[in-house]
C-alpha cells in the first residue's frame, strides 16, 4: 500500500511531496522534540532493508521528470469503482497520453479487470510502469509491459493488489 500511496501522490495533480524517510520505509516515530533520538540511517537503509522501496521512488520520480505529460496540468479522472477499489486517471500533453490505474483491492485481478472510459477509445495502451514489479519488492502481477488494445472505450488489464500501473497510449 505504500507503493500505491506514493504513486498516486507523485503521479496525480498538484505538487508531489513525500516526508523524509518515506522513500526507504522509515519506521521510527518522527516527533519534533525527539527527532535526534529517533534518527534512522536513511543512506544505509536505501542500500539495505529499504532498497526496493528506494528504487521504486527513484523510478517514479524519473518517470515524472522524463515524461512531460505526467507533469502537465491536463488530468481527468476517467474511472472510479468504489466497490472494487479501482481508480483510473489520464495525464496528457502534446507529446503523449498516459493512463494511471490504481487498485487498492486486497487481491489481484489476475484474470483482468474491465475499465470503461471514453478516453480509452480504440487505442493501444503499453504498460510502462508497474508498482508490483519484483524490482520494487512486488510479485510481478501485471501485464508484463504488453500493449493492451481498448475497444469502444473498454480495456481489460491485469491489476495487482494494492498496486499502481501506468500505460502510455500507442
């Protein structure tokens, strides 16, 4: 769920921010008056116990820096399903369009999950980022970077539990 929250924060609208230590999964309480007693080895944890989460934050930040559409002011929430805890939004500019799908379900949709939103059109959507990658400590549940083709605004994507996927329109 930490990867989901970080991804939604860094890829949605507004100025993305995270609290110190969040990028390595800091565990100790942060209080202004006991900060020195509760310091964590952020550099050491980024290379050790927090390495997967640190790699995730680096990849998310790199995605945002390299893809202007992710940072643009253009955003549209195209899909929300409270029952299954799925949300999808589009980010775009003149260079590209991205679809971000977040899933807070406790179990993965390994057989696929149907999203229906007009912006999907009849386009191909290439999975470019998966929060559930083993490189980030996940289980590799997703679409393996494949191009999924939407038909009449409907797309069937495998969604990881408590995960986030990013697709680029092809």
